[in-house]
C-alpha cells in the first residue's frame, strides 16, 4: 500500500505513482 498526498494539477488533482505501476489497476481511497 502507498499513502500519498494529492497534488494540485490545473483544475483537478493528481497522485504520482511509481513508473512500474503504469498500466496497472489501482484503487484510490480517500481517508479524510
């Protein structure tokens, strides 16, 4: 599991993940 902070990206948010995660399916869970 990876815990990250969502960064601002234009008019939305973005989470940066490791490059070997590209093409994988992930689940994002908001905890606050």
